[in-house]
C-alpha cells in the first residue's frame, strides 16, 4: 500500500504558500494585519519548502522587513517633508517587488536573487 504524498510533494502546489503570502501582503495594503500574518506564515513554512519556493519566502520576509524600515524612516522624516516622498517611494517599491514576485510564482520560477534590496 502506498502512502499519500506529503504536502510539499503534491504536484503544482510547490508555490502555494508563497502565493498565499503574496496575497496576504496585497490585502495588507487595506487591512495591515494580514501582512503580519503573511510574514509569520513565510517564517513557519520556509524550512519545509522546496528551494524554489523557499527563494520566494525569503524574498517575502525581506520585503516585509525592508518595507517596515523604509516606512519608519519615511514616518520619522515627514516633518521635514522628505518623508512623504520616502513613503510614496516605499509604496511603489513594495508594489513592484510584490507584483514581480507573484508573477514569478505564477510561472513556477524561483526568485533569481531573493536577498536583493531592489527587485
């Protein structure tokens, strides 16, 4: 009798967790708490993911923390008006990273350099 495949071995499901986290981040633009849920899921599932899926989860974890850093810098500097530009640039940066990563996940491709600060 054969055993049922493990969740990581199911065909077509390799990037399921990464796609879920991307969606939670997108929803996080409206309901911020979902981004926190997304980073928690990414941390919990990264160790059991395939290398290609793990590249997405690493990319998403870094996106979260770098985004928080840029948002804090923007918030602190809003009183000298440069902060508004930093916050706007952070929003554009986040959207580019999330859209690019989600498209790669949909195509079944890993993130080429998951530790980059750019996209």
